[in-house]
C-alpha cells in the first residue's frame, strides 16, 4: 500500500523534529567531538602551562646560581660577601623584569640574612628543613610568584641555610588566562560548526536512502516494474539498492507467475467446467435411459480427466517458472525412454493406423533429467501422433554427433505455416487452421517441452515443410562425458510394429 502525499509530508515533519538518522548521526558526532575536543584543549592548555613553568624554572635556576656565587658559606654560617648581584636594577625595583632573592639561616629560629630591595617589607615563603631544591607557586603580598628554594651546605656538608629565588607570575598567568579564554570560546564554536557540517554531510550521505524509501513507498502491485536508482559509487548503499531491486525482481516474478497461473487456469478450465456443469444439469431435468446416462457420465469423466491433465501441466509450468523444479542431470538412454513412450501410445497410434518407428544411427547416452526428458518425449511424440495424417508415420531418430545427441521427432501429415513456427511454444497457442481446429488439445504441451528444455540446457527447434509433408521437432542434448555407451543390459530391446 503506497503512502499519499499528505502522509509522506507528515512523516517527514516528525522526522525533522529530531528523529531522523542524520540528526542522530550529527548528535552522536557532536557528543564524541565534544569529549575529544575537551580532552585535546585540556592537553594543549596543560602542555603550554608546563612549558611556561619550565621556562620560568630554568630562569630561576640560573638566578639561583648567580646569587649563590655572592654568598660566603662557613661552617655553621652563611653571609653575603659580594653586593654586585644584589644591587642590579631587577633586584631593587619592580618596574623592569623584577627578580626576588632571600637568604635564610637554617637555625631553629631562622633569620633572614639578606633579601633584595624590591621585596621591601615582604618576605618570600620559607619551608624549613628542605635538603633538596623545590619549585613552588606562591605569592608576595597580592602578587603571584614562582619560586625556587635551594639548600645551602657548608664544607662539612651541614645545612646552614636556604637561598630562595622568585619571579612574578602575572604575565605568565595572563598568557595562560588568554589561552584558556581562547580555548573556552573556540570549543563551542568548533562544536557548532562541526554539528552543522556533520548534519550536512549526513544529509548528503542519506539522500540515496531517502530516494530508496520514496521509491519503495510508491511501489505497489500495479507498478512492480519500478526499481531503485543505483548510486554511482559501489558502496553499501549501492549494495542495498541492488539487493532491494533483486528482491523486487523475485517478487515481480512471483506475482507474474501467480497472475499467469490464474489466467491460464481460468482460461483453460472454464470450458470443461461449463461442459460438465451443463451436461449434469441436463441429466437431472427428467429421467432418461440408462444408455444415455452412461454416455453423458463417460463424457463428464473424460472432461474431468482432461482438466486433471491441464492442472498437472499448469502446476509443472508454475514449478519450473518458480525454479522449484530442479533438474538432476545424469546419463540417460534416450532409446529406452523413446521405447517406453512408444509403448504407452501404441493403442492410440493403432486406432489411427499409424506406424511408430525408432531409428538409431548410434547408441549414446545424453546428459539430462530422466523424468523431465520422459515428459518432453511424451508430449512431443503424443503431439506427433495427434497431428499425423491417417495411415501416416511417426518417427523418432536418435543421432549422436560429437558433443551432442540429436533426437528428432517427426510426423507426416499437414504442415505448419512458416509464420506460425516462432509462436508454437507460447502457452495456449494453437495454429488457427484446420490442422488444429478439429483436434482436441490445450496448447500447453509444447510450452511445457520448451520450459523443460531450457531448464536442462537442451536446444529445441522445429521444421515443417511441404515436400515432403513432414513436421519435425529437433532436440539437441548434451552428450554424457565418459558415458559414451551405456552397458548392454541397461538398453531396451526395441521392436515396434
């Protein structure tokens, strides 16, 4: 059942509300990207922060080395022996790249031995008892600083004091703050752009699926021939469209077979059913002689048998069309099958004074499904018996010829006009001449033969000429490899009068 335009618009309206695949793809992509970008930006910030502090620590270490050279360290004592370093501009003012320094004794009551003038009344944070250098971030007054505290040892390796060197952190923190602000602002902007870019890409990627959906919604029993447009790229969508097309092909074939079977059954069973119904209705109108009842009932039985044969053939055609009838090709003795069919049709041929003749130019096995081939021969030979002229001849010729075995079924009598030969294998087709008008038949036999031949890769053609007046059906069957001759006990002794 197809979806009309309002229903389709309604569906798309609700889909656009956020339940479409492209929205889900964009949303999931946004979530994953947010986690990834947050992690990346955090790593970038931490890396820059580490680089800045490493640079400051390197400067502090260099400053500490320069200040340590100005100190005099004696056993149990530390003092300043040189003022030059302490009097540099960066150590006495705050206006030009200031650096702070402070020397503290390691006594129980630590005392400040010396500090730079730019500390004024402030002091640097002191951690007593340190025996190794330590970097830390602290503050002087309200200003953040980065400082290094190094232990001082006398010649006897005793701790006599600590040298503390520091530098302001304001500029470094401003740089880090700006970087943090840039990252915080760029994160939502990047996610915003990424969401719409992903949504656009997802939409373009899903457009072929939308076309497939629209096409599928428009397909009904009345237009099963419509197919999906295959994308240019041979990707998963191409495989999806091709798979759906293959499915539609199978459904279309099944539907056509259903229609064909229904039409065939209706076409061919209507007449015998009407005949049987009419005959029985006439019989019950008034009492009649027993002989009349027997004749009419016999007629009805013959009509029912004909209907049964038609139904069998229609079901066989349906199985072949539906590929449920699979041939099992094995080496088959064609002469034996022809003899079996001749024996079956002997009485019918005798009633018309026909001669049945089997000719072999060589004995060879063919590769075919035995039961299918028997049906083909019975239809072809039965057809020949039916249309052969009175006192005529029906001949089956078997001629091995290299890779194929030819089987020719011929009969004398009226021939078929050349313009009708191409349509002989159509269902229910009967030549509109006196040849067929007076002969009972359904027009299904040759159609069955053609279908069974195609299923077994058997070539079939027909020839009909007036000089001599002979109609021949030629089968070309694959010869059975490595089975050129069948054992003598498997071949029938054929003697047909």
